[in-house]
C-alpha cells in the first residue's frame, strides 16, 4: 500500500470522526487535528487530539458549544483518533514505509479545503521543553486554546 493511500484513509477517518463529534455545534469554521506518533514517556504514549474553530476562536473539544460534550465523549474521540493512527502505523510497517512522527491536519468544512503538514523527525523524545500535548500552541501560536 502506498503512503498516499495510507494517509488519505487516515485523514478521511479523522475528519469524519471530528465532524461527527462537532455535529450540532454552530459556526464551526475549521477543524485542526494534531497527532504525534513519537512514543513519549515510560509507557510509550502517543498523542492525538482535535481542536475546533468556532466563531473565530480555536477551542479544545470539551469547550465546543452546541456539541454533545462530556468527558467520556471527548475521551472516546481521542481514543478513536489514536486507534486510527495505530492502524495507519501498522499499514506503514506492513508496506515497509517509515511513518511520519507528527501530523497536522487543517480542514475547512464550508469549502472542503484541507491542508496537511507532516514531520519526519522526532521533536519531543529527549526534549524536556517540548510536549505533544502543547503541540497545538507550537502550531497555532496565539490562536491556540488558552487552557492547553
């Protein structure tokens, strides 16, 4: 399987999931999915989360107004994002391909415009000053949610 096919499937699954999560929320202008496949910490934890531009403000998933937001639902969305990432990594391994280490996916629902940035070097392993949990800040700067 080619890298393009694996990535296309991954992004399709992520965007479908995030739009389902945001169902009922008014004025969602954009979705940002950030994921890191670097195995951080003693248990080798990966990271994935979605953020939503609602009315011009980028929010963490538990702050989206109008969506059915509960801690269980947020956790379930994050778990499924990671499940999709792990499936893609398995596809990469079976295909003999090196997976990216970080994924930044921007999606604009009104136009269907999608922009993807992939990193291939480790940013977080061995760097006590950076964390994938704060990756949205590194990506969006002042536009990132304030509570991250």
